[in-house]
């Protein structure tokens, strides 16, 4: 298996690791937001409040990640 991997084509990614990490982190946050939204339809009371808090916090985080990612892209 390792020999097959060594003989494979070399892959060069069009973006650097830091940019990739930001994109991946943003994607994960957006997926989490969708999951929280979905789960929040099945609960009420304290559980609903928890999901609302998670949505608020992760929305803020996603907006911050997007802001930093845009700056990074503009600077490249």
C-alpha cells in the first residue's frame, strides 16, 4: 500500500494550509448551525434555549471566520 502511494501523482493544492483550515472550519460551523436548527424543531423549554444559544454563538463564530477568510483571500 505504501509503495502504491509513493508511486502516485504528486498533488499540489492551490491554497495554503491556513486558508484551507479556515475554509474547513467555516464549513464545519455552517454544518453545525444546520444541525442545531434541525434539532431545535424537536425540543422546547430549556433544550430549545440551549439550541438558540448554540446557534447565536456559532453564527458569531462563522461570521468571524468568514471575515478573516475574506481578508486572507483579498491579501493573496
